[in-house]
């Protein structure tokens, strides 16, 4: 995501402002040393929200968005694969090394999606559960991110320009989420602050399958 330009002081009050790409260097939370690669946060100019395409059967018409279609596809196509992880059906397994997310179907099968994962210094692993799900979620950057990036907005209403994309699934009491993105080109890369990014098309598909209370296993 990209940094606000100075002209964006009134972004939250006026539509049509533009953000210019400016890199911001951060500190590794473990070593406290500067990270080599800049975290870029893109907050796109506000536009009239539009509906996700309905031609995909997994993506029903969205009552929270108007009627135009905006396709958002990833070079990494979701597919059903053989999966022998031994987890119960409905479990979500994220492999940060592979940059893939598996939704376990059972009977030795899973759906595999491409994802974006945490950049160096922001990777994590462990077991969480989905505690909440939201469609077109609003974005409130966590305090940890605001300390690193005080230029970011404190609030951004949900919509196609929002960094959280079309859907979000919140993981436990952590700051992490599985969510859509306004940067589909980042899927398959390690660029986030720890959240698991998907295309809006894929996250909407997963959203219809994953239940609140589902186990999410993040493997480093």
C-alpha cells in the first residue's frame, strides 16, 4: 500500500483525492533494526463503490455495493488439490513459505488459494480462530501500525479502495486478519504487516465457506 501525499490532508472529508507512492521504512519488531524493504501502503483515491462480478457462482451479488462489475483476478488460481494434512474439514491452513492458503474439505482434499503474507520481520505462526467476519469492512489501522506510519488515516470506510478489500475474517484477539485487497498484484508475495491477503474474488469465496469459530493454522 502507498503512502499519502501531503495534498491528501482532507482525504477523509473529500472524494477524488489522489495518493502518491512514497516508501516508508520500518523497524523489525524482533531485532529493532531497520528493515531493508519499505512497507508500502496504498490508499487509493475514493471512488464510487461497485459490486463484485456475479458471473462467478462463488461470488453472489453484494447488497452493500452498487451494480457495476470490477473483476479482480490473481495469477494464482484457486483449485481443489489433494491434501494430506490430517486436519478436520473446515480448518484453514496458511503456509507462509508457499504463500498459499488451504481450506480443508475433508476426504484428503482441500481448496488452495494464493495469498500475500507478512514481509520479513512481520511473519508469524500459530493457531487462531475466526472470531468475526465482515463484508466490505471499514479500516482502522492498529496502534502498532500507526506508530510506524503516523501519516495513515485513523479510519477509512469500507469500499473498493479500502486496503481490506471486500471481506475480512478476524483472527482471535490479534491484530491479524484474512482479508481482501486493493492490490491484487501483491498476491503471492511477502509485503504485508502480518495479515493474510487474498484477491477480492478469492476472499469472497472463502468467506462463504469459513465459519466463525473455524481453526486457522499459520505455518511459518
